């Protein structure tokens, strides 16, 4: 621990991302899309004029915002874009959650949320999940300094309906409610149509999952113009140019090919459901999922040992070394061939 660090840095426990292996492995640990981006994205990368890189990008990313607005049936001034949804979330924590009252978050959810709280000095309280591992919407306090949860929740996979979200918003009106919809395209129901009726609702999302652009870093938020202006104020106090020219154009190309998007996500959903059935036949407990991953445990085999055994055999999944999740592995959905190899390997390991 360096003597040159600020005191607040010494107290941080950073987020630990999933391993990015240097050797060739079946990679099922970071919820990446197993299929390439839409063909139009490759065309953008091939044909982008290198001379354009000598100039700064549009600080408003207006073209991409307009494309997202058209896709989600909102106005462009209701859209914010950032360098991955993690950056968008970081701006949201700064813009809305530095309040006197504590932020409310589920006890098990995306583990970056508590990291942001510690980084920005935000007090927070956690709520235990329900009996079926669902986020307890009815227990989220209207007297909070803010509310945030992922829907579908990570790393669980459970998702609430839009009607359930609306009941929460009818009750919680005095603080910002952020719903992280990174995985919504794999079976969840987006709450985006509610933003015009509830000015305190902010939806965040990403191009990393269903649009296959994790390596390009594009995220966005949709909400009332008032909330978007708050995000813009934070962004322009930190980095006025978060979206580069190539990412901007590639994001538009990804949005334009709706048929390709539908085909890829449908394949992932079908593979997920088939894999769930096969793992249950092997004796695994598999939590219901509306995301592109499964959270699983085996009653007779320790998760950390299965995780290591799979890694030794060239298959990388995610094991969270926390009290609540130590018995589980999270398995991202890959191609049919990758998942068949996973199931075959687990069958051997659990005999």
C-alpha cells in the first residue's frame, strides 16, 4: 500500500472483473455474446476513414443518441451514451445518489454497485433477496436516497415484469430509481415505456451483451430530460468525449440490423433453456434465468472444486468467493457446441 495514495484510495476494494485468459479456452465467465456483431459493424470497421481520427468526436454523440431514441421510441434528449454501461452507472451514482439518506440495493446484485458507493462516499443499505431469489421490490424503501437494481438481476437471472416495476414507481416518487437492464434482451421485459410517466426513472443498458460489442465499450441510459441533463453535467465535468468516432458509427450499425439481433438473442435463449434442462438432469440445482447466464450448484460437489476442474479442462466459468454465492457457479451461455462440451465435461466430473 503506497504512502502516496489518498486515504480514500487505501480503503477501496475494487471490483474484480472476470478473467480474460491469454490461452485459448472455452470462455463462459463474463457473459459475453458467443456470436459476432452485426455484419454492418464489420463494414464500419473496414471502411472507416483513418483521417477522421485526427479530430475529436462529437461530444454529444448525437447520431447514436438519435438511433437509440428511434429504437426505444423516445426523444433524443431522453438518451445518454457513455463508455460502457459501467461508466454510465458511475455517472448516475455521482449525479443522483450522493444524498443524506442511504441508497437501497439488493444484497445480491451486480457487485460494482457497492464499489461505486465506497468510491463516492455514498451510504447504502442492502435488502435480502426473497425466498425465490427475487429482488424484493415491496421492501425497497420510498424514504431512500435512491434505489438501484439489475433487472434481470445479476448474477441470479430473475426478472420482474413491467407491471411490477410500475407498482414500485407509483410508491417511490421522491428519489431516483435506476434499473440496470444489461440483460433484458434475453427474456426480460424492459421498463423503458415507463420513463415518460415517471420522471424519476432511469434505465441503463449496454451494447456488450445482446449487441456483441463488449470490446468496443458502449453503454447508454434512457430517462427524463431532467435526469439526462444531470448525467451530462457529470460527464462534462469528467470527460467531454467518452464515445470515439468508430464506436459511435459501429453502435449505429448494430442498431440498424434488427433481424440479426433477433436471430442471435433467440439462439442464446434456446441454448440457455436447453442447457438448463441438461444440467438439471445431471443433478444440478439451476436457478430460473431470463439472462444470458445460469447460476448453478450441485448438492454433492463443491463449486470451487468444479470451477478449478473445469478450468484445468479448458473451460472457464465464474465462481464468486462470497458467503452467499460460494456454493454456486455462474455459467455464461456460449454456442451450442461450447455448451455441449461443458455438459459432457460436468457429466464426467459429477459421476
